[in-house]
């Protein structure tokens, strides 16, 4: 069989196995067999790149780097829907539909409104050719390589005779399943980074990453809900959903045809609780006319269709008993208070909220406990931020019994090592002062160092680090580079999960040991900005580390810089500059740097080519707050700098523009108002770019 025939055969087989696994939950071959076939295909495609097919399953693993996403005009505008929050507004909508159709009979299709990012996916002759974000509804960003990583999206479909058009478009909602979202946030927290507030923001940011391999790693998915073409292929929306499902698209089977508005209201009530059993975030119900002809008859307003509306659910809030407050220690020594919750029966089973059992919720810091006015034994209200992160929102004072509640006394010593706690002026967090001897801090710094945005030693993990620490093999990050096969092979530990009771074995067998040693060796090639981030200087996150590396070029220049020099670097404020100076004043930290240098880690930055797109923003300073449809934080900063602008670290009289997204920080908004700083929307910022 020649290479072209084998590539075609492997592509067809692997796409079939993918479909059976992800759509039908059936494994026709083992993972090992699948990986072997995929590896064979990738090797052939590397040898004969001109034979690689557009629908090749190798697109699923990503690997393409996109420096700039091209702007694409939508063939059909992506309009937003009008929102409603109560039954009366639904009845009013139904009355408008009835009058608009002059008494004709009509029916609705109800679909769950999944909380993700709207996607437009174009197919030509059955082959997927383009994936575009919603953008401003008229134009969006071409993220084709990232959309190709969605494993449930067929990259080629067999067109039935009923679809005669050569080009058609599929609309859908890209999302991040809860399981993937929780994993992302766990990784972010381990790295000392800000976690995502909800799965929607995480999905939006993930789809706009420049490295499609990282997108593939995050496990994004999509549900499709609309078929569009220049020809009228289907008479009803119901017909199109059935056809899309038969073509192999991932259509959520939660939709329902409703003959009256009362049926719609019943559907809404049915899913108010049931939606929490789904593996992804939802925030409402979309109600659409079923008949395509009747949709055309009603038409559109300037912003939305007259034949559809979205009903939004309110966030679920439930009462719980605050039975205790416990305290966790992070890698920087920060103490985080945690609310231990129970139901009003006090049976130790927690509360059922948004589809899961909740027994704990972060209280963030002492200020938050004081703000809420909490007492042990209080009845509190608990919500889930983005339907995933539990948070205490208020106290039910009507149920407070002063004789059966007690004041929360914040500890003055570390709950892990007993060292005194300290709190700097102007900071909300308390810190353990035993930086070098507190076990959670030591393990946390090592876990931070191996994080993918630092040294990226992915063969190690929290359980293995804990075992290495207990055995005395790794007491700080430099000890990783002294590990050998003989030290690691045969190590083993059995642990039991406190919540589930499941027994888990952590062990170092031959392949595991080799992967760890290979990962450690490979980490020596990580760029300087990642080494600087991995060292774990307080307040120096991944973005700040990148700015420092670009400005000072090497570790010795940073070490030698005084306060004034540090403040001249981009993004470096008072707090960060002082923290850097304090870090390099500690002799043990200087020794740590030298040990890492001797181990072969990169302590100087390589020259990087900066992308220049234009000069529209030259001389202007920007800051942003909230989340955005078209950008994640890093991408927004890159866009500003690529067009000549400067990103500053805080609101001041020298700030030209504050870009305000969804759910902005109130402190930045208030300060911008006081200083008369101009606030602009994401759309206005994009208009500045032309």
C-alpha cells in the first residue's frame, strides 16, 4: 500500500474510532492500539506533509502556533438574544409572537443555554475549513486550529442528498467541562496564579490561546445547535437538529419541542434543578420558533431576532451551618481560612448545591470573615460562583442564637508548624513566618517550580513530591537536580482520600523514574522567564516574570537592581519591587540561585522578536479589568503592545484608558471615576485598532 492510501486508511479508521469513543462511549480498540495507529499516521504525515488530509485526526493534538488571529467577516451575522428573568416577560414575548404571526399556529423549540463561547464552523463539501469566534457579531477571530482540537467535532461528514449546498455553517457553543475546569484551576493554584472565576471565562481564554497543543491539553468540547446555508434546507429547527445529530455532530439531547408557552415554562421549571446534573455550566434556556418560515416572517430587530429569547436562571443559594473554620497554608505561607459547612440537620453530609455536595468553602482572609460578620454556628447562605466554586455570601441573622454561636478568633500561629503569623500593612492575608521549615510551604514551592508555566516537569505531581519530601530526597527545588535512578526506583506510598475513602498508590517504577529524570533534564532548556517564575519570588507571577526577564535580560541584573531601577521596569509596582529586593537579601536564596545555575538552568533571556502590528496606540497607556470575549489577559496585553501602547500596573492620573470587561473589579472602577480616567468597552478598544 502506498503512503497516500495508508494515510487515507488510517485517517478514516482513527476518525471512526474517535467518533465511537466520544459520541457513542464505545471503545472498539484499546488506548494503546489507538496511540500506535495515530503515531504511525503522524510519522507518515511528517514524511509526506503534502498528503496530510484536512480531516486528519492528528489535528486533534494541536501543535500549531498562531501569533495573530485573523479577523473574519461572518457570512451570517451572529446576533445576540434578548434576555428575560421571569414568567411575565416570557408571556409578553409569546404575545408578541402571536400578534406577529396574525393568529397562525406555532410551536417552540427549547434548548439549554450552555455557558461558553459562541463558535461559527464552516464546512465546504463536507470538510471543516474554518472556525471563528463570535467577536462583535459581524466579524470574529479565525481560531480554526484551536477548534480542530475539539474531539467531538467531526472534521469531515458524509453529506446526505437532502443537503445540496456545497458550503454550510454550523453554530455551536464551545465549553469547558467541569472536570477540565477543576483541573485547570488546581494547576493555577499550585502555581500561585489567579484561578478562573468560572468555566465560561476559562473556555473563552482557552479558545484564544496561541498554542493549539495547549488548547488540546485542556479538553474543550462543543455542542452544536444551528445549521445555516444560502439555501433553505430544513423546514423546521427540529428537522435540522435531528439531521445534525445523524451527521455525527455533538447535539445535546436536552432540547424539547413545546406547543404552548405554558409547555415552555414547564420545561424551564424541569431543568431548574436537573441542569446541575450535567457535566458543564448552564445559565438559562433558549426559546426559539420551530418553523423557519415563521422566523423569516417575524424577522429581526437591530440587535436580536424577534423569534427567539433567552430565559436566565438566578444563581442557586442555599442555607448551611458554619460548624467550624479551618486554616490552610499555601506555598508563600499565606493562610487561607476555610468554612466547614453542614446542612441544617447537622448530619455531617454537607449541602446539595448546583448538583454537587458542598462541605467546604473558602473564606479568603480575615477581612472577609469580618465583612460577613461570621460566628461559628451561624446559618449562612452559600452560592457557587460560575456554578462551580462555593462561596459564603451572607449570614441569616434571623436564625442567630448568641448563646449557641461563638466568635471566630483568627489564629496568631501557623496551624501546620506553630510559627508566629505576620500581616503586612495594607495586605489582607496573614503569613507563616517559618518560610524554610514549614512543610506545606516547602512542598508548595517545589510543586510551583515543576508547574507547566515554570519548569514544566509534568512527570512529577503533588503525590510524588510529597513522597520525595517525606523520604528526605527533596527538601528544596535544587534537590531535584541531584535525583538519580537509584534514589527513585522502588519508592512507594499508599494513601487514602479523606473525602472518598479511595485508596491510591504512588510509586516509582522503571518507566516513571525515567520519565521524571527526562523531564528534569529537559527543564534545563526552559527559558529564563520560566526559571524566574519557578523560583517563586512573592508577587512575581508568570506575566511579571516575563516583563522582568525582557527588561533586565539576566538574573544578575535583577539581583543588582535597586528599588528605583526595579520601578522603571514595566508592571513593577512598589510591592513587587520591595519583594524582589527582600528575596535577594537572603543568603539562602542567593545560594539557591547559584545551585540552579550550576545545574544548568537558563539564567539569561534569549532575544525575542516582538510582533509589531501597527502604531495606533503609540503614546497611550492602558489597564484592564474584568473578563473579555475576544481576549484572555495575556493576549490583550500583547495586542496593546503590538500596536504601540503600554500596559501599566495600576490606576493613576497618568492612565489614559481603563478597558472594562464583564464583571470588572469595583476598586479600579471607583478609582478611575475619581481620577476622571476614560473607561472604554472591549468593542471601543477594538475600534481604536481599526
